[in-house]
């Protein structure tokens, strides 16, 4: 019994990298009741953190205790590693990595939804986080001057744009969008756990390095989670944008494939001038007969053979019925005129050679001349 060879792991990987022949049916998340409840709870947590910091509550005191503890001095051996780990929350490097991955998925699945959904999420994140950051104007731990204060409303000071933490919110959105766009439930679970670990570790790393308060990290987690939970509301907009982009692409392709057409213009009939009868002694003035535009039929008539015994044929031009009739001008004599190229050539009767005295005409007999000599 002959069996098929079992594909190796490398063969399965390359088969996975191939482009799917048809666009698969993707499961688009919907705004279910469970998601609405989570969105409302996260929004309430977000507002509670903001209110607790504005009122200088126990959360602000805990911020100061964590900052004065100086974790980077307690565990200096992991400082070098965490300096690189925190890059997973920076907007530029993470956006490039995730865009490359989602671009490959868009090409493989014949859809622009992954890229458009990620672009919408990043745009919402930048708008919401930037408004709160510059609106509250809270200074970071490195710029704090009054111990125990909430360090807010410092709009024109350096480092007063750290609440909420942009690294933390960006890590939640950037890595969470992978689980949001997962194709299978199993992949969604694994990617959700991975994005949670990365976003939590990035937020705590900023506290370790002393660049953010602990309340900044809490608000950053809530801000990123709000964006992911609200994405299903923007799915119709993403679908319309994708349809418009594909429509433009199809129109551009059809325009390139269509042959170039030469525009046709109507043929104008030349104006034929006829002499107008005038008084005695005055020259006849030409009178236009017709200026209407109508189709012209060009009929070619072959000349009939002419016998040599006939008299010379008259070379008077006949009225032309072609579209190439010459234009007549007022300074010319009345009557139709033909161009030189349209005139009938006239061949004179007889030979064109000059007469020669010593040449004998063909067909006549001559007398024999004596041969000189002996």
C-alpha cells in the first residue's frame, strides 16, 4: 500500500505563507452586550482614576511612596534589560512591526481590514490620550517639586504630559489589536494573554525607571482598553473605506486596460462660390451657396480607355465630390478651381523627341548605297 509522504514542519510553514486563492470569511467582532458592559466598567474606572488624582487622594500618596522607593536603585541588575524592554511600548518601533505583520495578512487574505482597523485604533489612541495629557498637564516624577502634591496644571513646564502613560496605552492597543484581528478563537486567546503580559510589563517598567507615576500606568491601561472595546463601533466605517479603496483600484485598472479612442470630428463641406449677376460694368461678386455640414461620400471613378485615333480629350476639370476640395478666396476669379495635384495630366499628341535629319522613320525603305572600296 502506497502512502503519501508526510509534509515536514518547514513545508507546513511555507504552505501557511502562501496566499489564499480566495478571500476568506472573517469573523468581525460585534458590539455585544458583554462588550458594552466591559466598556462601561472600564470608562468608570478611567474617570475614577482621573478624579482621584485631581482631588489628591490616597492614590497620589501611593504614587509618591513608589517614586521615593526608587526601584531602579533597589534592583540595578535588571536596569539594562528593561531599558530595551520598554521599547515595546514606544509608538514608532511597535507601529512598524505590527504594520508589517498586518500588511502581510492583508495581502494573504485579499482584504485591507487589518491595516484599516489598526490605523483607526492608533488614530483614536493619539486623539484621546493627547487631549487628556495636555489638558491636565501633570508633571512626571523627574520634574516633581512639591512632595505630596498631584503635580497637575503645569501646562507650560517641561515633562508635563505624562498622565496617562503613553507607553502603556500604546502597548495595550498595539499588541491588543493582534488578538482583536485573530482569525480563530484559539489564536485570539493566546494573543490576548500575550498582549496582556506585554502591556502590564511595559507599564511597570516605566514605574521602575521613574518616568511615570503608578496612577499614570493605571490610566494608560484603561485608555488602551477603551480603544479596543470601542473598535466594533467603527467597523462599518472601516468596511466603507475598504470598499472605496477597492473601487478606485478597479477603476484605475480598467482605465489602464481600455484602448485609447481617437475623437471623431464632423467633416465640413467646403463653401462653393457662384458669380452673382451684377450691373453692367461692375465685377460679379461671389455669393456663398451653402455652409451646412453634411457627410461627404468619396467615390473613385476609374478613367475609361481612350483610343489613339480619338481627338485630344478636354482637360476641363469636373466638379469634385471629394472632401478635399480646395478653399476658395474672395480675391480669386469666380468659378470652381482645382489644386495642381488634382488636375488631370495632359499628354501631348506625337513624340516628344526632337526631329533628326539622318534618322529614318520605321517602316520605310531606303536605297542601297554603294560600298566604298575595291
